[in-house]
C-alpha cells in the first residue's frame, strides 16, 4: 500500500466535497461578480464579473469622508488586477484566491496563529500584493526548475524543497520588507487548509508557519523604528526641536507672514499702486541690484518688488525698462552671486547674544522638491512633527499628519493646573460596517505636554493662503504624505546643524536609517526610560495608554517594571471594583474560584481616586488587588500567594500585579462577571457563524471552541453569587441572563 501524498490536505480525499466545491467555483466563474453586494463600499460604480480579464478594486472602497486622503490612498483607487498577462495555467487558481480574499474573512486558523498580525478583512493593497507575490513565486519556480527536476504544473506539486529555496532567494535579495514575498504564500496555504480551494490549488503547509518572525527578518529596519535612536542623535534632536518651537518660531512666522503678505504684488501683472516714476527713483538709489540665484546676470525682480516701498511688480518692471532707456543713465551694478538678500524685518531670538539666524529672502522662497515649501516653512513642520511625535503622547504618523487646525484644547481644572489636549482620529485596526479597514477612523484625544501644545499653536499660525484646515500641509494647501513629513524633518535637522555649526553648539548626529515620523513613537519609550527618573517620564508621555502598551514601548514588561506606573494601576483597580459594585447593585453576580474574594474587595472600595494618598492606599492593600481582562473576558482577584500561573518566570517574581496577557483558565484567582458571560456568549455565536461557513474538520474545531465559550457562560449563570454570598437567581424573562 503506497503512502499518502504529504502535499494533500485531509479533506482532499472527500470526492463528494470536491465535486460540490468544483460546482461552486464553476457557478462563480459563470455568473458571479468579483465583489459580494454586502461588501460594496462605493455605490454607483460598475462591478467587474468573475470572468472578466480586469478586476478594478475601487469598489472595495477607498472613500474617506476625512479630507486627509494621501497619495497612497489616491493611487490605490486606480489599482486593479489584470489577468491577461498571467500565464493560463495559473490564471484560474489566482482568480480563486483573489475572489476569496475580496469576499470572505481570513480563515480563523490563520488569525489564531501565535504572534499573528493578520486581519480578518484584508484591504485592496494587501490583496494586490498577495496576488503579485504568488505570481512572482510561480514564475520564479518555472524559471529556476532544472531539466532534472519535475516541472510544477499545479500548486499542490509545490513541496518543502521549493519553499526553502524560495526563502533563501528572498533573503539573498536583502529586502527591507521580505514579507511581501513570503506572506502571500501563507494566505494561499490558509485558504487551501480551510477547504475553500480545489485540490489542485492547495499548498503544502509552509515550514515557516508559527515562526514567521524568524523567517521574515528584514534587510533593514524600515518600520516604526523598534531600535532606539542613539543618544548623540536623540539628545540634540529634542533640544533643537523645542528651541525652534519655543524660541525661534516667532521669527519664522514673522518672516513667512511678511512674504505671504507681499506675495500678490510680486507678480509683474500686479498694478495696484502702480507708480513707474517712484519705482525709477527708488531703483536708481540702490547701490547694487541683487541677481537671481541660478547664475544668470539677471536682476531678481521678485526680491526687488518685495523690499520696495509698497510698489507692485509692474512698477518695478516698468521702472527698470525706463532706466535702461534713459540717456546717460546707468543701471546700478549686479551684486556678486551668493550675496545676502536680507528681509526688512529683524529677528528677536538670540544665541549667546547673537542673532540665531540672519533671515534671508532664500529662506522664505526656495522650494525643496516635492515639499513645495520654503526652508522656514519646512523647518517649522519638521520641528513641530518631532515635538508632537515625541511629547504629544505618541500619535502614529498618519494620525500626526491628519491633525487639523484648532485641534488643541486647553483646560483649567483649578488649583492653577493646566491641561492640554489634542483632538484627532485613530485609524489603525479600525473597521467599518463592512469589516474593512476604516479610512475615517475614530475620534481620539491625546493628552500632551506644554511643548507639544506650543507646537500645535505654531502650526496653527502658519500663513494659510489656500485655506487648508490641516496642520501638516504645503503653502498650496496640499496635505503632506509620509515622505513629505520625513523630508521636512530632514530639512529641520539640516538647518539646526547649520545653526549649531555657526554658534558652536552640539550637532544632531546622523542616524543610519534616518529620523522619520514613523520612528518617533517607538523610540521615545526606551529613550525616556534610560534618562534619570525616566520611568516617571514614560508615565507622563504614555499616561493615556494601558500599562501593557506603555510597558512594551518602554521595554519594561519583561523586567516587571510596570510597578513604577502606580497611578495607572490604581485607576484600573478602582474602575474594576466600581464595575463590580454597579453589577451587584443591579442584581448581578460573580462566579469562579475567586468570586467571593472579588465581592469582598468590591464592598471594601466605592467611589473615585481623588488624591495621591487614595491610590497609594489602593496599591498597598493586598485584599483589593482586582483586575479586569476584557480581551479574555475574565477577571483576576490577584493573590500572589496562590502561585498564579501567569508568574511562571522567576525574573518576574517581584511583580505586584498579574500578567493580563497570560491569563490561564485554571487560575485560582479568576472570576467572571455578567459582562464576561455576555462576551463569552457573543464569541460562541460568532464562532458558530464561522463554523457554518467552514468545511470539515475546521467546522468541528470552531464548534468545539464555541461550546467552550458557551459552557463558561452557562456555568456562570448557574453558579453566580451576590453580595451576601448566596446564589443569584436568573431573571424569568432571560433564563440565562441576569438583569
């Protein structure tokens, strides 16, 4: 008896299921459109049919009610998948994979992989790079197959040997992001494993499943910058950014305001206040005329007009022509190339008693490539991006770029205290009604330090000739994309280093990977923590975040140093106890091994934390250490004497709180509230829905997991107790739910 083919999944031998699957795909190929109607996000747009040779993806929706639609989103609207150039042998398998990614959620077994960061509904960009990645792999396979090797004619013929060669090939290219060539095959495997693809399209389980982090090592870290910037870069970077925001911004705004006030009359067609005689007299009085900066022996008409006594460009142009034609008159000589062109305004900021910068015409007019902004404009954008990104509670790059004018709120709660808040929107992992990534995001408020608040005020006061309501935009009102903000930061660093050289001050050291907006959020945590009393500074900057997030950004989670964020921990405990009290007051109940202990803790504490003495009392009272874990729908009445399973690492024995990311269902400290039971019921219903759509044996596993959630909820309703420790009856109208 021959051994089974290891490349085939268990469900491949089910001929009945294979026939049903083949009929289903035949029906789709004949009549289906590329997008299920419930997935449409753009109405009134024609939808391609499955059999078409081009699939436009704009129907997946890149509509965004927010004005911040950057270039990458605009490009994505025009993206489409064309099948004419795809080899005929691979066309139908790839069409099937694309259709599944467009219309069905990613299989559950892929989402539940350890360390998985896959999303249930990939966006248009992910779908596009997945299909491109599989095509690239298959073409590489065809080109590198030798005469002695068996030609791969179907995806099921791919084996471990091919996948290992592919990974070596990808690594040899030293790509910044090798995932674009590895993850597409993971998607392909997941859909085959879920039984959604015919036998011929099923990929063997790749050897990297469960250890993608080790396989997907980038050639260069180009992400959010998980490696902190060196001290020689960080120290002067923050210092110079704050200096620009707090001391030099006034002079920069004055210079930019002067330029934009005079911008209209620079045009040679401007005739308001036209006076050729006055222009002739003024031009003749100058000792020399400035030249343009491109090396030509031509007078700089724009600069002459701007510094003239209110004369329009037409007057200066006419006056020069008359001066040339006047008998016996000679034009003043041209100034040598590179001669300064000072502005008729004086700066106020000083460094060691000297002007920090001599404001020049070139500072307000020169454009820097794609930025289309002057030196001072770009410098202010870059400095403010650094200050807000570091000291503004860490908004992500897209959240930073989408901040609007007027987003700053100043609160005066009393006792001389001042609080600064920035209103914006969070977009990461936000889903819309169709379970796709929401480009609008959700509203969010960041608490910020005074320096970040001042940076927002500076951007608010930039001249706004195009009436853009975005903080980060060019003078023409166009929003800056990620590369635009990064270029602005580079312009700021260059000018800061020029000033540092002139005044013999510390330079901002060059970082090999560059200082970008994407690195600000990740580098501030370890940087502040490594300063004296840095753990307290970390709590200030990330005080709005959960201790799990703050600890991971600061690199403290492994050492148990989250105990240095006491106020946040006390707030969490107080909120958990108040939630329990509210449930008990409304005939709710608790269940689980630590239910009575959690009730005792809740009856001990009621109210809010008003003073530092209050939260210190909470932290020092071992009888009320109660935590909530909404992600796992479980509570923890923490008692370290029970040797909880989450503290199985001897390096963390000193911790005074549980590891909520490592809750165990057998822990003696656990308890469940009515809200937890509702969440388990919701998860069970969701898994049942997925099981109805999944093939065997995946459906069996999903239903088993749903039964576990249902059993947890049922056990709660049957065993819950109230304040006095007696059983709480269920409401007659809802036999499995309390009021």
